[in-house]
C-alpha cells in the first residue's frame, strides 16, 4: 500500500468518526456523551478511536469546527458576489441559502451551549469560546461595513454593537431551543422579529 | 424551648444555608459545586445540611427561587403605582431600581445557564425551566398590554413576540457574560441597544 492511499484511508476514517461523534453529541448532549458511545456508533474499537482523537473534548472541537467552517468558509467574497445585496448576504449567514426565517436550529447547538457554559473557568475553553465569538463577530461586522460603504445600510448605531446584538439574540434563541418546546420558543417568528430590528437598526429600505 | 422559637431558629438556619450555597454556586458554578463545599462555607456538618436539603439540586432551586422572587414578587401592581410610566416599569424589571443600563449581571446567572442546559432531557428540569420562562414571559406581556391599553405603547409587532424577544436577548447576554470578558461583551452598551429596539417596537415616544 502506498503512503498516499494510506493517508487517504486515514482521512476517510477520521471523517467517519467525526460524523459518528456528531450524532452521539446530538443524541446525548456534551456532558453525558462518552468515547464509548462514539465507539459503538462508529463500530470501532477503543484503539480505533483513540488513534485519531485524544479525548472527548478533542473530538467535540473537531465536530464543531467542521460545522462552523461550512458557514464561514466558502469565503465571504464568493458569497457577496452571489447575492444581490449585503442584506441578502446577512440573511444567508443567519438563515442559510433559502434566506427565510424557519424553525430549524443547528442540532449541535445544545451541546455547544453545554460545552461552553460548563467548566467555563477552564482557560483553554474560554479562549476557544472567544475565538469562535470573534469569527462570528468579524464576519458580521465586515458585511455591515461593506453594506454601509456601498450605501445600502445607514446604521443608526455603532456597527460593532449591531453585530454583537445579532449574536446575543441568536445565542438566546439557541438557549431557548435547548430547553423550551417549539411552540413556546416560536423560533421562526422570533427570527423574523430579529430581522425587523435589524432592518430598522441598519436603515434598510423596505422593498 | 417553645416550638415557635425552634421554628424560627430553623428558618434562620435554613436561610443561612441558602446564603452560603449561593456563594458556593457563584464561585464554582453548578456542575462543580458540591454539598461538601456548602458544608465548609456554612461551617456545618453533613447532618446539619442534609437535615434541610436533600441534595444539590434541591438546594440550588431554593437559591434561585429566592433570587427570582425578589424581582417578581413585591407585586407588579405596587411597582406600577410607583412608576410614572409603563416604560419605566419595564426598565425596573430589566435593570433594577436605577433604571439604567449597566455592566452588572446577576452573579448566579452562569450557574443557572449550566443548570438548565446540562441534562436538559431530565423532564423535571425542563418543567422547571418552562415555569421560570413563563413567569418572566407573563410579567413582561402584562406590562406591555397595560401600557398599550393606557395608550403609552403602540406596538408594531405582536406583544407576545416582543416579550419573547426581550427574554431571548437577555438570555444571550447572560450567556455572553458567562463566557466572554466584559470588554468583548459590552453588556451596558448592548443593553442600551436592546432598549432602543424595544422603544421602536413598542412605539415609545422619545422624551
């Protein structure tokens, strides 16, 4: 077997393990999930899992890393070219390609909340939370700034604060999603209200 | 010793234990706090603690119960009489007596997040979370409805959704407070922005 094939094989193996782990975290949440659950789900031995991932935390970060990259990678520039307005770019970032409020939430979000809230005094975990926050913050800020430069947005408030308010509101919805039933949360309707707040804050003209 | 004195003594004892527990949860968070921490903090024996509280969860609920009552009890009617507008009533509910945005957050809020997010599939915990949500929701809704009836508010959106948006935003801020540094969060500034969103959504006239 050539080293190249072996490397490919390893990558595939790794990807499958991450996929299995994602399912385990979605089903169990972060705290109650174990490496054993992942072994069972993926049908691998202890050695087969630990060869790729040191521990549950390591594995979880890989899972949510892949999850976030889907959104923020694909590069912002490409996204901007595809959309007809910066408002639409914001919608894609927040709601996905359909740009419509919906009742769906990232199924990993309850586990993410758990991960970041529990043992939050762990300095490495805090640092990681900060990095993730800044990724979302910078992307949002950049889109709003570009929209302002293009004359599409006339922000009523400092752009950095509008960006932070989006994150806070969405974090709050994620929390509601984790602990409330969907009729109580009204995710879709609350998301539409967030969009209304934003249109007003950004001075977006109604079509 | 008369039964009455003994009852009083017990109540005092219980209150002291709840106070010590609050400190322990603030210092350690929910998951890492133990009954042993509370015994040490209060300077009581194992028996002295378990005589009053069955377990950590029981104790925690007592802590946050007292914490919430301070806000929602004291009766809404009394609060309405004390304030010159329904907007001011909303401000007191959200910001306390000074009615000003500030950088303070309930020090128990990170523990509360932990408690509600971890093991959220526990049906009793979910039910309790729902009850707490409805308390906040009903109070907020009632204030806005009264303000609408009085002609002070002219809501642009369904009142129930505006109320839910307040809770979502504040929950998101609580999450940020638990994991971010204060310069990143900008709690005071984000709170002011929330107030601006609300003034607009409620059609509150600027003075």
